[in-house]
């Protein structure tokens, strides 16, 4: 149905894999022009690996604890990934800090999803921190990964309201529902060749982006 060439995708995870599941489902339905070459987790035995296997996708654990240091782990991870010759590598709940050696190797073809409206709330516990800061709006971002943690150029964001009764769990669930649309959108644009990174600048449809794109959606609230 789609005339877009399928891109080869490698997905890195650390846990639950609900973003992975959304991508698996959209790839299986033909909505997303990707061939998922392999799913790799730095933690063995996580739910995301099982989700990949259920979908008939190769799933591997590369346990970072078995390596003496971060560069040794990353060298093994690069070997594993590059053996699959991906066009695009995505971090989908991959919770290891990556060094510049890794991020530069994949510059322009490495994406991350982060559960905040970057540059707000880099790092962990984003939902808790958004509530504590009195934010009325929160969300998720897809960005190109560079050496700066959660600091790479942002491509697209989904926004949700923070409601007066929210706790971190209710807010996380509202954001997560948007994440499951957000990654597919960015991957689709990448597959279509509409998205690229030049230096620290995102280009979309041949023009530099001066602010992140917005995921327009009807899923925010009932
Ligand atoms: C997602 O909310 C993702 O945005 C977040 O981890 C969760 C993974 O959920 N990622 C980060 O915090 C990265 N800094 P999932 O395993 O169900 O997709």
C-alpha cells in the first residue's frame, strides 16, 4: 500500500516496552514502513523482549553489568547493532546513559523519546517534577540523540494538560498514551526522508525547524 521504502530499525529498550509494542503493532498493520531488525535490552528478562518475540522479532539482552565499564558495553552494543545494518536506531525506554563515542557513531540516525516537554525536566521522575513545579501543561518529546543527556535537538512534541487532581501515575498514563502516537510519527517522517540532523539543527521538509513540531491529536482527554 505504501510506496515508501521500508527502513531497517533497531530498537533499544530497558523494560516494559509499551512504546515498542505500539511500533510493533503499527509495523504489523502496514501503517509504519519499517522492518524491525532486532530489539536489544540492556536488562535481561524484561517484558519488552517478550513482546518482540511474540511479534516474531529477534530479541536479545546485552547485560551492561557483565562489562567492566561503559565504553566496553557500548563497543559490544555497537557491534551488535551494526551487524543488523540499521537505517535508524531508536531508544524506547532505554535507561542507560550513552557516551559521546556511541552517540557520535549514530549521529543523525539515533532517536530518543523522553517524557517531558524538553528542555524542561531532563532526567528522571519527570511527571512528579512537572506536578511539583505547578506546570499546567506537560508531555513528551522525540529528539535526535547527541552527547548531552536528553539535550539533543527536539523534533516533535505531544502536549497534555496537567489536571488539578493528577498524581505522577495519572499524569504518566496520559503522557504515555501520547507517546504511543508520537514515536510512530517521527519514524514515519524519517522513513519518508523528511527529517534530518545537520550539526545541532533539525531540518524538516528541507527547512530548518525553529521550534519543535507538534503532534496534533484527538487523544488528549475524553
Ligand atoms: C517512557 O515513558 C519513555 O518516555 C521513558 O521511559 C518510558 C518507557 O516506557 N523514557 C525515558 O525516561 C528516557 N529518559 P515503555 O518501556 O513502556 O516504552
